[in-house]
């Protein structure tokens, strides 16, 4: 009887130990499953379609000095009174170089003023980059420490914002712009906002 009692006790003690051992294996498996699901959902989202919390809100309050070799910096007040584009770029950014000819063409056509926000760049490199590839920007702010970019909710470079005449962020394009993006999305929105601004200005004069 004593041996049976000991055996029963041994079995009873083994069950919690086995359960604990199984739990130790299940926790990593469950964690892996959660991470896999999260990554799977993330992969279904296109980077350019990530919503921005700043859409429909005023541009952030910021003041930036000019990029080296330029005279005009960039601040919040410069983005009020006219429809404009704000392009976040850097000399070390390969996609920025690819989209740069599009910005040069917009500037050449004088469709809308483009303001540059140079993110975390070496001053000499930024100056050389604009001298080499051309400067499409009306004003260019040097965001040396990246703080202004954080206020703008920038994920990376390049990014382009459409700003209405009141200084409200109307659209955010994440990543390199293509000719299709410019002609089908960016410029039509710019023209619409310009018409709305002109209509409001006309109504105010009556």
C-alpha cells in the first residue's frame, strides 16, 4: 500500500511538471504565430498607402536654416498663402535621385512652388547634390538632426506632401514618385486646390 501511495504521489507530482514543460514550449510557438500574423498583415499593406495622421491638419511648427550654399531656409509660415509641395530628400537617398528629374520638370513648368526639406544630410554633400542635379526648390531647409522630419511624420526619404493655401496637409506620398504619380495624383490635386483657393479669394473680394 505504501509503495502504491508513493507511486500515486509521484504521478501526481509529475503531471504539473509535464504541464509546465508543455507550456514552456507552447509560449514560444504562440509568440511566433502572433508575429507571423502581424508580419503577414504588414506585407499586405503597400507603403504608399500607409495613412498619415497629419492629413487634414496644419503643417507642423518648425523653422529650418537654409541648406549650405542657399539663402532661403524653410519654416511653417512659408507654407501658407499658396498651394505648394514639400519634398523630403537627401543626397544619400538613391530613390531621391531617381525622382529628381520629375521635380525639375514641375519647377520648369512653374506649376506649383516646391519646397525642399533636406533630411539628416552632410551640408557639403547636400550643396554638391543640388549643384550637380539641379535645384527645383523655392526654399530648402536643412533638417540636420531630423527633428522636423519627425514632426512631419516622415517614414523615410523621399516623401512628398501637397499643402493647400491655408497651410493644411492635403496629401502625402511615401517613397519615390513616378511620372504616373505626378500626372495622375499630385498635379490634379494641386490644380484642384489652386482653383479652390482662387474661388475663396474671389469670394472674399466681393
